[in-house]
């Protein structure tokens, strides 16, 4: 459905997205995860044709998003991080305007707008000014906008930023429902959001794609050992003796609890071994009580930190860079910002296509 090949974006000497490639298959919810500044929004803008890449290609249903923009963009609905809403319009007026701008046939505009409002539960708000709506309802209007034209793919860039907990849950539920009939790409830096709704996760760091798989597979690939946690009634010497006798144990840590002769034990086991039954049998045979025995997996937070904290090859320690005087540093910063803004202006492509298309 979407093929991203060698996609790259540079601003001067700064590489924001670095030769990433991936494929989006139909019928799934994809999470595009990464820390702030990792290149998520830039990638989303290039996939939707709103920003021209420095290098690489984006194909949507086999159509190049830059060479055959109209055909490619028909398959996409896009909600940027800041929804492009007109605050002095009502949702009904705004969605009708967007439907016409997208080229929907006049005879179908009312039906499309009605269906989008129904699916996002904003029908009751259709005649209120957008500026008077809550942040959550504004996001719903933005999602409704992305649905107009019945696109096969909906791309949502940070759709829950700034929402309260109840609104976040409502938007996640809405995304899950949309994912039943469409392919969704959800860009976010919120781990719980991605784990709650996504079938497939891509993690980007410093413009590089560092992981792309299901959460379970990413967890397995980034867990060198299996971990077992036990609570036993025994003594440290006996625990140590039993653990040393079990093949496959890589390391372990014994900690005393507040209860007399009760210890918590964390055990790392080589991936190819399953020693739970053997451990349980060994302690029980020695007449030691096993109060708890569970397998533990690293959390998504731990994996995310592991994948995004590592310094990438070629990156230099900032402390090793020669210091410039304050005035020179300010001049360079201003020049860089001016160059980047100029590049963005040159590369920008309107969401609904160029005027001459």
C-alpha cells in the first residue's frame, strides 16, 4: 500500500531523516514512535507529499506521491500535529469546505460530511464555532477532515497532544474503530498510546529507523535473556547453591525482604532455556517454600530507552567540540535558522495539490 524507499531529508548539513525504508500493509494500525525531534513529523510530511525529500521515493498504491500527486493523495487522509482548522467556521461549514477542496462530487458532499461527523461523534457540535470547542472536539473535527473522500490510509501526527486523560481515551477508542476499516499510521512519542492501539511499531531515533516489527517481536529481539522472579523461604547460601546447579542461568541477584528468611531473587536465563519447572522442583525438593515464581519481560519503556539512548555511529560528543564565542555562535544559529526556513518554504507542497494541477 505504501512503500518508502531510502527517504532522506537534509537541511544544510543537518540530516533530519536518514535513508529510511519501510512498507505499510493494508488493514493494520502502525505506530511511528520516537522522542521529540527524532524526525517523525518530517517523515509524515514527506509521506503525504507536503514536504519534498532530499532523496528517496514514496509510492502509494504504486503511484509516486510527487510525480503522480493527485492519484497518490486520493488514498491518504492526513491530520498534522496542529490541525488546520478555521476557528470562525462551524464543523459543518469547515468540513463542507474541505470536502469541496478535495474535489468530492457536489452530489456526495453532504453525505461524506454527515458520515465523517457521525463516525467521529461530532454531529451534536456541527453548528458551534470551532473556536468555542474543547481541544478534544477540535481533534475530532481534524480527524473527520482527514476521513473525507473515504481514503484507504489515515495518517495522524501526535493526535492526543494536549488532551486531558478522558479525551485521550476517547481519541484512542476512535482510532481503534477507524482501524477496523482503514489503514492507520499514528505518529507519537507516548509509549502507552502506541502499545494500546497499534499492531505494528516503527521506532525512529535521530532520523534513523531503529526498529520495525510487532511489539512482541521488538521485545524479544531486545531481550538478551529471559528473566524469572522468585520469592522463596530459605537462606542465601542454599539459594546460591541451587541456582549454581541449574544449567542455563546467566546471572542472579538475591535480596532479603522484611520477612524472616524470605528472599526475592531475580534470575536471568539464556534465551534457549526454560528453567521454571526445574527451579520450582529443586527448591521444593530441598523443603524450601516457593512463594512466587513468575516470568518477567522488559517494559516498552525500557526497550524504547535502550533503542533511543544509544549514540549513533558518527555522532560526536558535544563537549569535544571547540567552543565559539557567544557572538559568533549567535550569528551561526541565526544563519542556520534562516537557511532551514528557506528550505522549508521551497520544499512545501500543499496538502490538496498545487494550484496548477
